[in-house]
C-alpha cells in the first residue's frame, strides 16, 4: 500500500502526511518555499515537480526509503471535525471547483436526487437552506463511510484518523501532530526541528485557501448546523477523531482542542 497522501521536500528536510481540509495548501506551499525560496505558482496540489509526492511514481522509492528509515521529521495537521465537514460541504458540494465545474461530476446531481440536498448556484447568489441541506449531506457522508454506499467515501470527509493511520500501519511514525486552529505555533515546532535550504518566516507566509470564494459562505454559527441527530451522526463517523485529537464533541461551538495530542496513544491505537 505504501504511503498515500505523503509529501516530502526535495531536500528531504521534512515529511508530511496530507489530511484534506486541514491547511494542506498552506503546508505544501511552506514546504515548497523552504526548498526553493518561492511559492508554487498555482494550487500546490497541482505541482508536478519541486516536491516529492506519493502520487508521483518517481517519488515513491525516495519517500518509502525515507519514511521506513524514519530519516526526516514527520508531521501532520488535524482540525475540529465539525468545522472540517462543514468546510468540505461548502467547498466540495456547494462550490464550483478550479476547473469551473462541480466536484466529481455526478456527485451533486446524485445528492440532489437521492438525498434532497440543495446547493444553490452562482446565478442565484448561492441562496438555499444551508442547515437543512448540510444535515442531508451528513446522512450521505455517513452512508458512504459506514456502508460505502451509494459511493466510496471521499477523502475530504473520511475520518482524519483513517488518513493518519495509513502512514503508521505501513511503517511510518509521526514526530508531531498539530492543530489547524493553532497553526502558527504548530508549524513553528516543525520548522524549529528541521534544517531547510531556505529560511521560512511564518509571519510572512500568506494563507493559501484554494477553495476561497468559489462557493457560498457559511451563513450561521457552526453549532446551528448540528442538532441532536447530526451530532449522533458525527459521533458515529468521527468518534476516533474527537477522542484522539482532543476535540470537544459535546460543544460544536468550541472549535479549539481541549488538550494536546498524545503521540504514543495515536501510534498505539492507529497502528493496529
């Protein structure tokens, strides 16, 4: 299986396991900048050189050798499950993608037909009942994750623990797992532990949010989207994420973690 979703700087200063919707665009650009002294011109997910990626066949032997030898500082980043799935909904389901089309072609028509989800459109200013549609989308997300119907779960709403586990079970280990909500402090820990060809000043790094402006803005506070049934579904899908990464399940309004990640616990529970 190897190390899907793993990126590594060309200098092999650091290794990153991508978790979608957890600041991955910004992290990828920081990695690129740390080698080249410039940012990739475009979405870092489209970069075909300047950064080793498992999805590029030529990079795989380099990544595998590094990760299995624990040669470089390895890290990942996590996010509150409530805000992460809301972000996935507004970006991937409601938003128009970089290519000017809907995400995954037939996904949105199927959600509209089978689950009664509304997504709005640029023509009507993305006007629709966000709360009702999100809760119907959440049922769909649960169905894909629990029963793999009506399709396989998408990487943007499958559990963070699942992404993070593949790196461990295939022989890797993490030196650091930090929070999107405390991004600067967490990323600085990484930079303090590595030697990079180019110096990175985090204060001067912009935030790269490739989904910004392509879909509707969230119109309500986070907690308004999650009634008792929605919270029940969230626990069913993401209980490991809440527990391992110390997020507050009982209060969707609290986006901040309640403690630090215990790396030993993560490796023990996800390495089985």
